[in-house]
């Protein structure tokens, strides 16, 4: 029988498996204008942690006892909708259910012949769009500038670094293991990379890796790394605030240094964003990313976990840094 994963209880601190619950649900009946979808690939992302708390944000919180949802590639098993045929593959922000019906709203067809289906959850999906639009709309990197990226070996960071190299920048990033540091330099073309977990003096390491300071900071992590970066920004630096995984599981409000003096002293811009802010520019961004991929200028990594019931564990593993690139669960 089909399974659905619901939010069993709201996490306190780091999520646990008991915060989730798998329930058996009947196979949906397809009505007029609807399609029956079978889950094929499910994206798990750090931002979902915020929606598990009962707090106001840019997206409503998940409801207790209801399915969680995220980006998903699904196959059309049955169709009573003229826009979709049996065998089509679609992308959508969908509930964590093995099977579900849909009226087609919010679905987008994807072509498995042009690229692997999982790529539409990553570099050809919101991951690639987040990297590209964060840079093009906020960071605006110029040739010769230094770009610093935290969480650089993960899905968004690795794409952002490659884009900056294409644009002629010096690119430096942080990662949580020596293996990931080597990956940043050997596969993704970073000029320098720092293992923040083993660094004895992160301030000195950043100064050495960025002798001319930092012009653009793409922040996927927040926390201590960002506080150190503030000391190295140049005049008119642009700080792109994309994620704060370092503090998502904090129970109390973390203490932090005041950023205002750094921004004033350096006439710097610091802007947070969510990729949906730039939705009208998605087609343009997707075309450019696809072009760079076809030219061999962009590559990507994925961590594939198999099994529908592994979705909660895969999500939890994000906070342990067990993924390289995009984390995807394949059903």
C-alpha cells in the first residue's frame, strides 16, 4: 500500500526520526482533469527545517499530522488531463507521498532525454537558479574580484563557485572535510578551499586565501564562518545571504557580533533572498545554465539515497554534512 510521510511532532533542535511518521494511504482515485502521480525522485533541502517550526516565515509552516512537501520528480501513471499523458515526467513542489493525484497546477514537464531527471531537482532546478540569481541580482561579480563561498561543496555553493570562475573571478570556499576541499579544487575549479572544521585559525586562513580581500560573499551557512568573513570584506562588497544551516537547529537565539559597523565602514551591501523573489527571471536563468552545461563549463555532484522510507534520514543527514552536492532520494 502507498506510504505518506507526515510531520509527527515539531523538532526541538536537530530533527530526529521520531519527528516524522510514515502512514499508509489509499491509492488516489483520479477525477476529471486530474493526473495520478508516482514519486520518482525527492529533494531534501535545509530550508525545510524552518517550515517544521511553528513560526512565521516566507512559507507557511508544515502542519502537524499532515504530509511534508518538497521538490519532486514524478511520473504520470494515469491522466484525465489534456495537458499530460501517461509516461510524462513532471517537476512540482509536492507532498511526500508515493502516489498522489493532482489537477496539474504547479507542475512542469521535464525531459529525461535532455538531462538526468535528478538534475531538475538540482542544477537545472531551484539549486541552479538560486546560485545564478543570487549572483546576478545581488552579488554582481566582476572579472578579477574575489568571491568567498561558505558551504561551497554543497548543492548551491558548488554551482555558484563555478559560475564565478566562468565570470573570471578568484573563488575561495569552505567545506567540512579534506575530501570536500580537494573536490572543490579538482572538480569545481576553486582557487582555494578551507576545511573549517580543522582550521586552527580561520581568520588567518581566510586572510591567506584572500590576500586582496573579499568582494562578494555567498553565504550558505551563517554562524561563525560569516562572522570571520566580515573582517575581510572590501569596500563596496556585496554579501548574499542565502542560508543559515549553522543555526537552523538552535533552540535559543544565538549571540552574534553586530554587522552594522562592517557594512558602514566598507559601504557594503548585505541582502537576504529566497529564489522565488526572482521568479520572472527563471526562464532566462535556466537558459544560461543549460548553455553552460552544454558547453562543459558547469558540472554537479549528487548524493543519491534509495527508498521512500529513507526521506527523513536523508534530510537529517544534511545537518551532518553527509552529502556531496545535491541530496536526492530515489524511490
